[in-house]
């Protein structure tokens, strides 16, 4: 391992597409480099074709180019290209999402010929972990993956909403993604557009595709109108009714065997939200019982299932 100064135009950026872009982070990095200069080197290796390949530091390279710099400080790892790629990713694999895992695994499988068994061993994971992430990349259309890489759509939102839609209708997922990407929507907004698409008429879908910002604005205005027109008591009753309805609907989905069909990442997300829901509802019930001390006793007498 040794430090060198390299000319930017000589760098091979062949693995740049394996990373998501984070515009806010890159803006902060650009400001830092302009003010204090480069503080940490990028990581490179010499490939079999004698090219200098960047393993880590793509954001720094882009920022330095924007600042019209000619050189970059680098650390050259004396490793084979595939070994360096694996080592760098293993050092930060816990901070990545399943889609980034899938991009890297696809590259290692297709470019370097590593088998599923070898990939599982290298990442200390199961073969099914490898298979699920490779399948995720295959299921999500390339156009949507490009939008995730560019930072236009959050990876979490793509996996939660666009992957299920792509499984059923890849063309619809691609069209919906293309319509919302210019807005750089939050995960919640992606969910609203997805729900509107799923439940909407052809007219609603056309509105979402042509003017998604208007659809989101209408949804927000509808929520505000519903809130301002009702009394606090009505709002509480609505909330409790909605909570009961959602709980019954979620229970039916579980009873229909949904959980075993989920990807591991989807199952982890469901588990996290169930834990959060349990904490939130327990806090609600505790507060209600504190405000109405006789509620628990009267419920026990009035409800045979409470005993």
C-alpha cells in the first residue's frame, strides 16, 4: 500500500455505477474540498490491462473535477482488482442497502465469474442471500436503477414500491418512475404516487404520469381539508377507526401467507415496522388508561375476551 498523486484524466471509473449518488453529501464534500483541500486519499489498484482503477473515492473524484483540479491524492493497493473490490466493500457492507449489494454481486458474478457459492463465502452470507440480491437487480428495470444511482429516487422507496410494481408490470413501474424522478420525491411521496397508481382510474394514472406534482398537491390539500373540518373528538374517533381497520387488514394479509413470500430485506422492514407499531400502540393504550382509570376495569367486565 503506497500513496501517490495521480492525474484525474488517467483514472478508470469502471465501478462508478455500483454506487448511489447523494447530492446533499456531494455538495458538502465539494465545499470542504474547496475550503481545506483533499483530506483523505482515494483507493486505486492497477488492473490486468494496466489501467489505474478507482476502488473507492468516486465522490471525491467528481468534486475535484468540478473544482477544475488536475490531480488527486490516492493510495494504491497492491492487490488484484477483484480482491481489492471485495475488501473495500466488506469494510462498509453494513452501511449499504440490498440494491447496492446486488450491483456489486452482479459485477463480481458476471465480470469475474465468481459463483454463488464463492460470493456467499466471500461475504460470509448464505447462498440464498446472494441469490435474492441478484434477483432484485434483475427484477428492477435498468431505467429505475439509473435513477436510484443518480439520487433521483431513494433506494428504499424503489425497493418498497417500485420492485413490487415491476414484478407485476415492468412497463408501468418504468413509466411511473420516470414521471416522479424529476421531483426527487421522498419515500412518503413515492408511496402516495404508487398508491394512487394502484387504486386509480385511467384518468388518475394519466394525471400522475403527466403532472405528479399536482397529484401530490391535491393529496396534501385533501389531508389538510379533512383535518380542519373536523373537531378533535371526530379526529380521534377517525384515528381509532382507521387503526382498527388497518390492523384487521394487516392481520388478513398475514393469514393469507404473505410473510413467507417476502424477500429478506422486505421481511426485515416489516419486522421493524411491526416493532414500531407495537411501541406506538402500547404508548397510546397506556395514555388512555392513565386518562381514564376505570377503562381497564370496565372493559374487563364488558368484554369477555378481556379476562
